[in-house]
């Protein structure tokens, strides 16, 4: 499948769900920071996830994750999945979205207009020392910096 998007607006305006884990045990959360491109001559997706997120544990434990995009009708569902934690709520049920097994190691959603299946090829905690002052002040006064996960795109559905 060909994936066409205005890459500078895709994450920032449309948002996405990052989902990791197996169908019987997964977690998902909304992201608006991310990118797509090329690394080591492979097509990749990059996402940035704070260590305090429950999804972070699932990303660390699993080699695969999915990045799912939705049309505007699901913005409310994405807002909910980005404001509650799967640690203490069944937020997927509350969102009304329908999880779907994509492979035994990858979960997506029936309602997604595009789902990218990624195999993690790099995981790296952002180095606070290397982060510019404006971002340090805004994002990292109280919480540890994001972890960057880069996944090789295996499939686009
Ligand atoms: C529009 C939007 C974008 C977000 N983008 C990110 C992001 O890129 N990285 C991140 O760590 N958290 C981001 N968040 C916050 C998480 O989605 C939120 O903390 C979520 O409740 C974490 O869920 P979890 O604890 O079940 O993993 C975003 C939230 C919203 C509403």
C-alpha cells in the first residue's frame, strides 16, 4: 500500500495511536510527536514516549508496535486515549474503538484508516544534556525525557 500524507502535519494535527503488546495484553496511547523517513536505508517511523506512560512498558517488552491513523470522527476517542492511562482504566473500552489482531505480536483497530506495523530497530532515551533549553523548560522540569523508538515499517494496512 502507498502511504501519502503531509508529513509535517500528520502527527501534529491528525495524531495517532501507538499500540504495543499481544492481543491478550496490550496498551495504546495517543501521540502527536513522531516522524517517518529513512534510517539505515530502511523505511522507518519514529515516536517519542515518556517513561511515565504505561505504554512505555509495553514498547520495551515487545519488538513490535503499530502506529494507527484515524479520520476526524475519532478525534474524541484519541483525546480520551491520550488523557487516561491503561494502568488504571479500561480506556480502550471507554473509547469505543475495536482492537483487532494484526499479527500475534501486533494489535491495531478496526476503525483505523491506516495502520503501520513496525519492528523496533532502535530504542534510545533522549539525553537531557543534549536537549535545548526551551524544550527542557517546557517539557522536562518534572518528568524524565522521552524515549525515542524507531521502528522499521514492515507493513502498511
Ligand atoms: C494529542 C495528544 C498527543 C500526545 N502525544 C504524546 C507523545 O507524543 N508522547 C507522549 O509520551 N505522550 C503523549 N501524549 C500523552 C499520552 O497519550 C497520555 O499520557 C496517555 O494517557 C498515556 O497513556 P498510558 O499511560 O495508558 O500509556 C499525548 C496526549 C494527547 C492528548
